[in-house]
């Protein structure tokens, strides 16, 4: 396995529309940002909307219309050129977000990457196919409704017409969709991660440190809607149960009687492991700690930074991580209001976020993948469910 810190990675998304690709890319990008890994998402749909003035209905995605197929392929290659130009510089991880739904298209992508990488002098790079498959009808319907508020349809007042058009677009893609097969991975010499219903992970030919840490991350997160409580004060379980509205609360604390034990003073690896534990949790949780590294690590991960820093000891902070957003509320222990407010922007900011030290003094560069203990990480990965 390559452990070269200068390695580059191109993630090639694969999957039908409304199967969670954009959600997964946002989660990955946030995690990489937390580790100070330069990354960027390149979306072919956005390129289409910028380059082509006309709104495209489902007929544009008809796989039997050769002229439109050529236009879509051209847009994909133009977007891929931007990927490679960016990654030839300081960029480390580029995410190529498109359906890439056939073997022919994916081979075209790999060939283009290899040819352009050679001409741009890009070395030590890996290509990862990340395929998102969803057969959960309820989840697909939820994703379709999100699409109706997306850039292709949000200006259309006739939502039923938009729904019919998008479902026809899905049928067009489904008629030619080919899942990634083992012989394709071997032939193209790429790494492969398959996610089914954003839960089950299958891997093959994982090579390079960046694919390894992504495999570790993707094996931990889930879609559970949960609240994350953060406090510098110590509460027993029966006390906190009276303060927060949660029927299924797990307490992470340095207390000897904690449900989940955390150290008094964390190392970077322990902060990293706690973040993965938070992602893996299927219920609400409370983190009780006075450790500044841990507090700041959590706040940075959920994109919560502010220059307001009063004493936190008499306060609880509640973080609401939603699919595409992060919300935060602060509560006085003696007076907890109903939890109704959450922010809608991914880069969440609030008027009063309590951090244990001044923002100017925060050493946020500590959360860097280069500082992780790689041998420990490899040992943990070896214990994960793994299929080849």
C-alpha cells in the first residue's frame, strides 16, 4: 500500500440519479476538509447547465439519441479536464460527480485520466470507482422529491410535470445501466467501493492511503437523524435524561461509569476515532469532556466556528447534523427551550457558539491526515468487513 503523502486521488462516482451520489460526495468532502486534505467536487450536471442555455427535458438523456450522447460525453470530458488541471496543482482529491453508468463511459473516463495525467506530469495518482446503489423504494422517492427542488426543476411551477419528466429520465438511464464488475476493475486497474442503500460497503483492489481512509470513513457513517450534545459539565445519565429530549441517549465521557469511555486528554487518533463513532451512532449522544482538542475537533468537523467564546461550563450545545446541513443550538442547563431551530447552510454559522479558547488560538491544522498513526489505522481497517 502506498503511503506517499503526495498521492493524488480521482474519485469517479457511479450510479443512477437519485441514488445518493451527491449526498455521499458532500459527506466525503466534509471529512476530507476536516483532515485538511485539499479536495473539490466537479459535477457534470453543473457543467451542462452552465454551457447549455436550454433546459433539458428527459429526451436529452435518451441513450438511443446519438447526437445527445455525444454532447453528454463531451461535457463529461470537459469536466474531467478541469478535474485534472486542478489535481495537477495543490489538489489532492478530486470527485468526478456524474452517473458514469456504462462500461464504455467508465473506460472512456479512465483512458482520459491516464492520457491527461501523463501530459500534465501527474504522478502517484489513484483512480477510485465509487458506486452508489439504492434499491430502497422509500429512499429513492425521497431523493426524487429533493431533485424537484434542484436546479433542473425548481423554476418549474408544474411539479407533477417535473416529476414525470425526471422519472422518464430515470428510465432512460436504467435502460442502459451497467454495474461495475470485477473484470472491469482489474482491466482498468482502479480501486472500487460499492455502497448499497448508504449502509453496506463492498470493496475491491483498494490501494493507496487516501482510498484506505475513505473506506474507513464510509464504513462508519449512516443516515440516522440524531442530536449530538456537547458539554464541559459532568452529568449522570439520570440527570441528563431530565434535561434533553432523547429516548435513546449514549454518553461519551471520561467517567469510569460512562457508557462509552473517552480519555481525559485525547490524541489526534482518538479524536478521529470519536468522530467515526459519532457518525456510526444510530441514536442521540452526549459528549462530556473538557479536552480542548476534542471539543475543537468536533466543532470543526461539523463546520461550526465562531469568535464568541464565553464559559461553556453552564451550557449544553446541541448539534443537528442533517443530510445536507448542520444546525446548532445552545441551551442553558436550567432552561432548555423546545428544539425547533436549525440552520440550512452546509457552512453553518450561528450567533453564539461556545468554544473553550479564542478562535485565533485554535490549532485547527492539528486535524491533518499526515498526523494520524497510519499503522494503527491499518490495523483497524483489517478488522472491517471486507469482500473481494
